[in-house]
């Protein structure tokens, strides 16, 4: 799983440089994320700009990551393609996690969630 991370202030940004988070990739994604989010800053922004599709296993992995980082930290998503955004909307996951249109929105002082 190709993940790249950067820290800006109180925010850990993790870019998923893969086209899919599906059943074939979900376990590796979750395991890779585990090492990156341990003992990190208060906010974790997952940049999904390169992800074209996500299935229920991918959604489950994101929920597992939310639980992993705990209640005192926040997981946010950004740059979702229309297809991925539709999956989050249809499963009502968009009510559970903050979704930003772009990374810049997530990093701005007054985030603009969609």
C-alpha cells in the first residue's frame, strides 16, 4: 500500500497513492495506517484524491482507523472523487466523518466540509 505522510502543525496528512481501497487492499491499508497514526497529532487528514473506488471492506478499514486513533483525535477525509463521495453518501458515512473538498480546505483555519 503506497501511503505518504506529512505533518503540518497539529495535523498528520496521509495521502493514499492507490486507485482502490477494496477487499484485496483493506488489510494492508489498515496495517500500514496503524503504524502511521500511532502517537500522532490531534488531527489525521486522509487524502483520497488518487482513490477511484472503495468498497465495504475499505469503508470498514476507515472505521477501524477511526477507532484506532481514539476519541481524543479526529480523522477527516479530503479530495474524494465523485464515485467515492457517492459511496460515503449512500452508506451515510458522510455523517460520521468530516469530508473536505480539497486538502487546502482541510488545512484552512475555517474548514469547509461538504
